[in-house]
């Protein structure tokens, strides 16, 4: 039995497989498509993560594996279906960010329904896949109520260059990971439309306030969003040119239709599906998210970017 199984062979899954091997683990990397699994095994390289060879400690398979620890690195909207197919095994670590469309569930809520009784944690924070694969210095958060589970995940993945912090507030950590993608679309749109650095800074700051309100309403801690899983991830995603959500926002700001942008991509910008789900969940709780609301309206085609900017600028003046 391998030490760690990584479920999902996209760029982030491949990067985490490389990191787990760097931490001294034997790793199984699962790819959904058998042909893709065979190609990865033959070339030891993932075209979505060029320049980073898979170590010998990583075994590639198209059969869902079992392991003492499983990292679920699939798009949020596919998490439930994949989790429901998993064989019995060790604890699960959700490495995706967002809310499930329809159910409005966060990752650990989805896992609790798909795999009842199975221990689960979330890995989140300001991490680009290509930098983790390269071994550049980085930090992330492992969030779970169970301190023993947090410790086990940290021990399995941490290295001197990849510093992992534990956090008992899994709710706050998940909200930060979900909402930052929505704010990043807005930040990218601002820059794509040439609205300036002042506007982007304001969006990031007010977006952080929205994260804190929603985290508290869901039973998390508002201060969690000031850490790596909130502010850290928000800054990276709202400023990094390789961010999928930020770059999508830039294209929107430049006037390109959403359908055209998505058609030209092989990767998933989670913020597109997350924005309406986040707003729906917040509305049910009576929490106001002005920025996320206009992003949801833009991606759903109910507002133009100009109308979204006007809606935010026209809000009643008040104390911060």
C-alpha cells in the first residue's frame, strides 16, 4: 500500500504528487482517462505542468487506489462523483476550492455526504502548481477539527520548502479558498478594463471583508481569513498572471465573451461556478456580499462589466 494517493492528475494533482514524493512518500497518482494515465507513465511528464518530471516514487494508474492518505485534487464540481467511487481507505484531504453548484456545499460538506464517517481535512492556501512542483518556497494550511488528522497530513507532505500550518477552523479555510476565486475574477476584470491599481486594491480589501462575514455566518472564525487560506490566497490569486480566475477576469475586462474564453481553455476557473453558489448560500444566511453578487451577475450574463462597476460605485456611503 502506498503512503499517499493523489486523486486527479491535472497540474495541481501532479504538483502535489511531486511534493509528496519530495517529502519521502511513495505516491500513487490517479488519472481518470486510462490513455492519459498510460501517457503519463510512459513520458513521466504532464503537459499541463511542463518542465517538471514525475519522480520514480510516483506510480500512475487509472484504477482508483486506496492508501493511508488520499488527496482529492479534482475540480469542485466533480468532487462528489469521484468521492462516491472511492474504495475504503484512509482519511481524505480535499484539495479543491469552491462550492458545489446546486447543493451549495463546501468541499468537506460534500465529502461528509459522499463518504459518511470518513475523516477528512482540507489543504488550501496561496499555491501555484508550477511553483510547488519546482520546489520554490511556499506555505499552506491543513484545516480540520481533529488535531491528529491535521498532524498526519502535515507530516506526510511538509518539507523545509513547503511549510504547512494546521488550523482547526475548516469552515473559515474553505470559505477563503472558495471566495478568493470570485474576487480574483473581479480583480482581473478591473485590470483588463484598465480601471487601475487603486480599484484592484479596493476590490481585494472589500473582498476580504466579504470573506470574513460569510465565514462567521457559517460558523467559522472571521480571523481565519486574515491568514494564508484567506488573505494569502486572495493576494496571490488577484495579482498572479498565471491565476486561472484572474486571467479569465482580465479577458472579460478586455471585452471577450465568457463562452469564448471558456471554450479556449483546458483548465477550470472555479470562480465561474462558485460565484452564483456563494451568493445563493450567503443570501440564505442573510449575509450581504456586494462584490461577489456583481461577479455572479456578470458571469451569468445579467450585468455588463460597466453596469457592475456602476452598481458597486453607487452603493450607499457608510463607515468602513
